[in-house]
């Protein structure tokens, strides 16, 4: 009995062991089949994308190394010195096809707008920030997937349909031919078959007119009571022509009279401008002196040399370059106006003249700087002004373009300004304001004559600049603008 039991136990254990071995072999078969399938997938991926392995990410998506390489995360570029953060202004959406160097968003700082371009042709897959968010240098802002080409070109307008071709003389007979054919048809003899035909029936006799009964006389119109007010209603035509007012698309550009309001966040550049202007009023002891300039010589000089100037340099000769050069010439005689107060305890005198030019841009007032004006002529100054104006229009002005500056020239005359009191651009000590040129009667050698005149204003910091220096400085500008030969003579 014991032997039978042991034999049965051995056979049972062998069967269990055999079943276990079969299960292991089956699992190994499944595992090997899975490895074989993965190896085939890897081989196919290597053939198509020249890859060596798969990068598995998450549980739902499988990305090849090429796909991982095609996606790039773009960060905020480095900010200029003294700038730590800025606000995001997004100009593209998720899914947009963009080209290389296309601006996806701008970071508006308190000094300038830093563009964030696309590093390659591709599709915007993810925006990591929202419009208006505050970001810092190096922060990720969007993800782009690289593609072979940029956005498709705009479709060409459909060609206009060709005009209908007129029939040739063989296809469309002329009017004289049609008339001749009709006459020939009328002149043909009537066939015999038509002679014995029944004649047409005579027309019915006209009916006698039915007499209309006389109309009753109309009642006399009722006399309106003058004591009762009469309401006047517009006609239906006028009512249908009434326009329904809708709020404007951009409140900053038009007013439609809908009595609605819109709140817009002030951008950082305008906030900075407002702060600096108020700081200048609160810090400097500002005073403004005025004078007037006879622009006859400058206008005649510009008129005589405008065509030759444009032919040689490709830009027009303006009055700002004349005043910049005149200001640089006058500053050499009054260096204190070119100086600046530092920390209310020291005066810094500069042995160079960098003139800031006030320019109005859609984002606010900017003052780019022209370096070493004392060493440049009219053409070199105009070339620098044109380059800076082009940067301002394309929103490419950098902090370096506006850094520094020892004196500012503002031209309100381009907008027709007659007179103004400009505000100092801190930390500078003075600013020259130009205005419009208008014909006015003035006394010249005891005679009243009509001349093109311009009012000029000089605002200065009275803490540093005395009235004597300011008036003499403005008189020197007046003299050299009225007679530019004085600058050549050094007088």
C-alpha cells in the first residue's frame, strides 16, 4: 500500500512538473514572439528613419528618436542689462505653420520689445505661456515641431473668365442680310394650296363704353386745432435707413457713439515712459526759454540740394539733421548743457555729444541715439536717422539703440505744432523742441516782410544750467541755422 501511494505521488508530481514546464515553454514562446515583433518594428524604424532604437514615452504614445529630435522647446532669449522680466504678447496659435525667424511672440519689457522667433520651419505644437503672462529670461514659452518647409504661399487669385467670343460673319448674319431675307420671303408668290383656304374670321365689333357714375364730392379737410401738439413720425423709408451702432473693433482708433467702455492693460514700455516723464518733473528744476528762427536760408539750402542729395544717398534731406548739427556746434561752446548731475552730488561732463531723437511709435515714445554728432555731417546724420526710423517702424529697436544720450531733439513740427514746452529726458539736462514752419510778418531792417518762421524751445534743468548759458545756447542755434556758413567758419 505504501509503495502504491509513493508511486502514485511520483507520477502526480511528474505530471505537475510536466505541466509547469509546458507553461514555462508557452510563456517563453509568447515572450520570444513579443521580442521578435519588437525587433521587426525596430528594424523597420531603422530603415525608414535611420534610427537604432525606440523611445517609449508614457502609455499611449510611442515616439521615435527622430520625432523627439524634431520637437524643440524655445526659451525666452536673454534680456538686456537691467531688465529682469517682461510681458508676453502672442502673435501665433497652436497648429500654425510658421517659417524660420518668424516672430511667434514678443516680450514687452520696460525698455523695448524682445522678439521670440521660430528657430526653424515647423508647426506650433504647444504654447507654454498665455498672452499677458510675465516671464523671465530662459523660461520655456512654446514647443515647435520641425518640418521640411514653412507655410504654404498664399493662393493666387483666380483668373478672370475669358470674355465671350463674338460670332464670325459666317456664323451670325448681319442685320442687312436679315432684312433682305425677310423682304424676299414677303415677295414670294402664294402657293396654290393656300388660295383655296378658308379666309380668316372678321374681328369682333367693339363694345360700347359703359358710363361711369359721377363721384361724390370729397369732404372738406378737417382744420387742425393749433392748441393740440402734432407728433411727427419718420417715414418708413427713413426708418429702414437708420443704422444700428455697434461698438468699435479697436477703441483706440475710433469712436462710434455706443456709450461703451473698454479697459486695456498699459504695456510696460508706456508704463516706463510715464514713470520717467513724471520722474523728470519731480526731480529736475525745469525751465523753458523760447526763440524764433528765420528758416529762409535753411529752406533754400534744402530746396537747392534736395535732388542731388536724394540721388547720392537715396534719402531726403530734412531739417532735423540741420538742427542736430547746430545743437552739437552750440554744445561745444556750452559744455554744461551736455553735462549731467549724478546722485545729486557730482557733475559728469562728457567729451562727446550723443543726440537722442524723439520718435513716436505705436508702442509709445522712443528716443534712439545718434553717436558722436560733433564728428558727422548732414548726410551721415540723415542716414542714421533713417536707419533708426526704419527700426522703429518694424519694431526692432533694441536697448542699445536707446542707451546713453547727452542731449535730445524733439520735432513736433511734423504734426503742425506751433509751440510747446518739451520735457527733459532724464538723466539729461536739456532738450530742444522744434516746431512747425509758418509764414509770418517780421521786421527786417525796418521793413515788414513775410518769412518762414519757426519757434524753438529749450527746456533745461535749472539745478545745473543757468539762464545765461541756456539763452546763449539757443541764440547760437538760431544764428547757425539762419546762416549755416558760420559753422564752416567756426564763428
